[in-house]
């Protein structure tokens, strides 16, 4: 079993969020606000169901899923599009593929050196985030 991703995590670094947001088609004014945010990640698991909450003072993004089961994702408050998403484990990485109007879109979470790592990618742009555990 991979190390548990569950817990509350606070952002330490956030590389190329700008490129990722441009790839998603986010407008300039929203990008300027989003770049200043220190995001928090809350990951919870109840039996085979996960909830991932991305929290900030500006907006929150919450969704839940079961591993290996495709679901309809609406990226409310982000780029506001519909995706057919599926989350799987690839070794110690929790990997999501988001099929929708954007090509090559998804993310991956893993633990390394007690930190939570996240890569968000869309159409050739990758945003790399690292979080430290706070609870
Ligand atoms: C989601 C920023 C930028 C629009 C608002 C910024 C509000 C706080 O999808 C994500 O994480 C996955 C994996 O943990 C789970 O959904 C990251 C936030 C990344 C996207 C788009 C800017 C508008 C930021 C919600």
C-alpha cells in the first residue's frame, strides 16, 4: 500500500501555476488573484471513497470519487468545464486523467520525504506543487 495521502496539507511551493492556468483558459484578473493564494489540501478517505478539498481564501474546489471508477467532474470555480475523470493508483502515485475539451489533462499526487507532491498538467503545461503536513 502506498503511504496515505490523507490529512491536511499546506502549500510550500507552486511552480508554473501561471502556465497551467493559461492552458486552462483562465482570464488575467482571476490568474492574478489565484497566483497569490496559499492553497490547502484536505484529503479524506472513507472506505473506497476519497474526498479531495482544495481550499483558499478566494475559492474552494471539492470533489469525491472512487478509485478505478470513471465519474463526471465539473471544475466549478476553476475553468468550469465538464470532464470524464478517472483516478487510479500507479505504484505510489494517485493519478487522475481528465478527459474533456482540453487535451492531455490530469494530475498526480504522491508522498516524497513526508511532503505531498502534486503535478497538474494540461496541454503541455505542468504546474508542480509541494505541501507540508499540518494535521
Ligand atoms: C485545483 C488551480 C487554477 C483557476 C481559482 C483559484 C482557486 C483554489 O485540481 C486540483 O487539484 C486536484 C488534485 O488535488 C484535485 O482537484 C487543483 C486548484 C489549482 C487551478 C484554475 C483559478 C481560479 C484555487 C481552489
